[in-house]
């Protein structure tokens, strides 16, 4: 990040800190937690966890995690206070005043068919793992080589192509198939409504976070973590930089009377 970019981001955080009701919405993997080969081994950096606790303690300030993980997985790895709002499964699951995943009978039948296809595609392919989610399945290829990845993904896509109503999402080393087209943009909008937020900060590193950036409006701040094309107006290099900017935001908001 250049000095000019850093000043621009600092100015944006300063303006955001003045908003009456702030929502800080954050992706988890790659944003708060460095990426690891085993998804359940991921943990947020201690500095990020402390920043979240500081923000949560401020008046008129809400923190939310918005993830492609299902809520059970997100809850297990995030280790955040109960007051932190959670959006899992790309917006299908929400923990605000409790949560409920209610698929229709037709969606449950379709999910079962998708499960058969994805598990068959991954069977016997070294380094390819399947993650079960309430509304779909993910094919993880982080530990697979290029040939194995291509073979498993091609088989999964070919099988899913025979099914109607399946949404495909590409992430970092993951291909997800869902029976509901809900995205992180839906999660951000629902969180904004639930908190009556007057401005939102959203930070994320993955392709799926671009949906969330599309949901931002004037006065919001979008931050891309790492490399890659993005709709976000700002960029930081890694999870450590995210932790620092969250502490900066907590400092600014506290000094402006939201303690």
C-alpha cells in the first residue's frame, strides 16, 4: 500500500467513525484469520479478536462476521462474543435474534442430489475434500495438485449441469454448489436493516466478497484484503493489516464519544 493509499483509507475510517450507528462486517478466512490447509484449524489473529471486542464494547457499534462457512463451523473457529452477529453459508444462515435454516422439501431433495454428485466427483481424488453445508456442498482443492483439481471440478460440474436450480460459486481453492442463490450481499443488507446502520465497513479477501461490496452504498467503506480485481475502494495486504485498521477505527470512534 502506498502512502497515498494509506492516507485515503485513514480519511475514510475517520469519516466512518463519525456515523451515528456503525456496522463493521467482516469476512473470516483470509481476512481475520490467515489461510490454512485445514479449515477447522483457522483462527483469527489475536489482535483482530481484541479489536472486535473493543468495537463491540462501543456504543451504537455492531460487529458481524459474514462467511461462506456454515454457522456451526464459523462459531467453532471464530471464538467471538455472543453479541457478534453472524451470517453463514453465504447469507442462508443468520444469527441475529437466533437463526433458522429452512429449506423447502424441493430444496432438500435437490441438495441430496447435489451431495451425490459432489461426493462422487471427489471420491479417490487425492487432496480434494468435500464440506457439507446446510444449503449445499463445497469442493475444497487447496491441498490438491492442478490435475486433480481440474478432474474433480469437471466431474462435479458435469453432474450438477444435469440438475436445475443449483448456484455455483467460485472461491479461493473452493468450488461451491448451493440450492439457494443467496449471497453475501443479501447478508449485508439483512444486517444493515437489523442494526439500522447508518454506515457499513466491509472487509473481505475472496471472490465471493465482491457480492458484499456490491451491497455497499454512499458513505460505506469497502476494503479488499490481498491481491485481485475488486469493487472495493480500498485495499490492505493481509489479516494483520485488517487487525490494525480495526484498532484504528476503535480508537477514532472512542475519541468521538461512542465509548
